[in-house]
């Protein structure tokens, strides 16, 4: 029953429940979302306003917003990824040489 929604749809669902005094169940059925999701959006909007309904998954901080610790952790993650890539290439080359020697 759940589906992807836009910010405008979430705001409409919150207003449907709060301003028009409908239940979460009615909102869930009308807008084709789950009861829990409708309730969650209403609670978020009540505590943090409509800005709290923005979906921030997959968004990262700008470089200027990072603390020194964040920058260090990011660099560590990048170096680990580079090391893993290098190890993968070396393992591939080793396997390729082994196959060439056999055949």
C-alpha cells in the first residue's frame, strides 16, 4: 500500500488529517499510503513544521559544512575504498597470470 510521495503530497496528507479532522486511517486510504506513514508525517510536522517532512536520504553535507572529524572520516573511507580497489586489481592480475601459465 505504500508508495513514493512528494513533499507536496506529504503536506497535503498532514493538512487532511490536522485541518480537516480526518483520521490517519482515512488519510491512508485516500492517499494510498500506510497508516504508520501518515501518522509519522503528522507527528513530524507538528514537532518540526513542514521542513521536517523533507526526505534527506542520500543527501550529503557540503564540504564547507563538514567538521574536522567528518573530514578525517571521509578521507579514511576514501583511502579504504582505494585500497580495496587496488587489492582487487592485484588479485585479478594474479589470477590472470595463473590461468595463462596453465593454458
